[in-house]
């Protein structure tokens, strides 16, 4: 089976790129007969693409002309052509759908489909454009989503339910939990000086991550000591300034982290805090899956990105934008740490069930329906 992904790919700094890398690795681990190709954006510049698969950069971000992609496909025919779609990479352009249909019409691919990493609803800010794009998904052979919210939203919008396949985001079981803190700090190039409870917030530094809400929550817990590890590439200068002026001991890792580096960061923590704000769209957090595989207590907010966590550990969730509730939950976690670990058992079980090789196998079963 030859699988072609239309996606960003490392070294491009992007969650979709990391997702495609991990899915590609898992697919290739299932059988030597599986070949994976990535048709990627031309954003890596002089940095080499990581060599898990063959990468063909052949279009730009927000492309309106995919003729170069079609030309490459004439040389590299595939069985499955599969887009890893995110509105921040491909926009709402009809040209992407047309390119997939052209590839199938010219027998450059036997089946064409898309993973919608974000699904918009009528109250999303850009709904006029995105709902039109989502209506075109009926023209493809398959549509993959990660959460029940995404699945049902597309069905409500009229997408043929037989074309929509829910395959959860893959999970890595953290291989670095056996390392000492000194070893982890040395690997991450940070000082190994902590005080109190270590709380980690991994991922891109953006406003919607709720870091300001977390700081407000900790101000009402002054009788406790904390070390915050905030790790990720800055996407908002205001958030960086807030952290630099924080009155709490804060270790700020201000750069893009690979999945391995994020796993090392969360391995340092006593608990992981995901105080996300609602983005008014339906998606699933890759950081959540990296956190679940690290077998540490997690506190998260009740937002669509963390729907899986809410399903499996509702007592460890709080409303978004609510520092008081977040502070109460952090105190409860500290006072009942052993119980919280036991309560997380269902989350750890879900992490095991959604390991990457299992999700890759589900992708293969979906592909086989069209071959």
C-alpha cells in the first residue's frame, strides 16, 4: 500500500507536522509493505526534512494552485491520497478539493480523503467560509475526525455519515519517565532547581492556552510553593511578558519543542495543567495526548479540545476562564495526590488504547475499504 499525505512535515514548527511524522512512523512500523510519502509545503528552507519518509515540497501555505502537486503525483502514484487539513495551513480554498478529485480522475490515487483537525460550527468566527468548505467534503471518499463533537457536527451539517470515520489522535507512552530529574534537566538544558510542586504547561505560548488564568489561580494559593515549567515556542509577546514578570518561580523554555522534548518536560512535573480557553471550534489537543501518555495527574478545562479528558476524568476539569475554580482544583489535587493518581487510571487506560500503532492500524482498515 502506498500512502501519500498532503501535510506539513518537520522541521516545520507545527503540530500537524508532528502528527504526520508520528502517524507515518506508526504506519511504516506495521508492515514493510507500507510506503509513505509526504507532499509538503515549501517552508523548511535550508533545514533538512526528517528522513522517516520521502518528502516532496510542492506548494505554498494557503496555496491556490496545486498543479505542482499533481505533477509530482504523476511521478509518485499512490493508492491513498490523504490531506491533514488545518484552516491555518490550507484555508478554505476550493482548489484543494479540486486537486484531490483531479488526482483520482487521472488515476494518480485510488482513493482521496481528508482529516479535519479542526471542524467549525455556525458560531465559529469564520463560519461563512469554513462551513462552505466543509460542505464540499461529501465529494471525497472519506473524512477522518478525532472527537465525537467533530463527528456529530459534520453529520448535522449534512456530510454523509458513512464517509465520516472517527479515529482518535494517537498517544505516545512517555519513554522518559525512568530518567532522573537531573538527567531530564541536562537533556533539556535547564537548571535543575525546583521548589514546591512542579506544574507544567507545555505547548505553543498563545493567549488561548490560559496561562494568565493559571497565574491568577496561583495567587490565591500563596501558602503553597510552586515551580512552573512553561515550555513552548512563543506566539504572543504579551504572554511572554506576563511570565517574565511572574512572582512565582518559573522556568521558561522559550523555543519550539519536539514531541520528545515535550515528553521530557512533562516527565519532570508533579502535575500537568491545561487551562485552555474556548476557541469556538472543535479540535483535539495533541498536547493532551502527550500528557496522558506521561502517567501524571492532569487538570484541564471543559473545552472541546479536551473533550476526551472530560469524558474520562470529569472530576479533574474546571470551567474555562475561572481562576477560583482552578485554584480549588489545584489545592484538591495536592491534598489528595495519591487518590488523584488512582482516579486517573481510566485516562491511562485510554492512553494505552490510543497508542499510535493502534491508531495507524485503524487508518489502514479505513483505507482498505477503498482498495
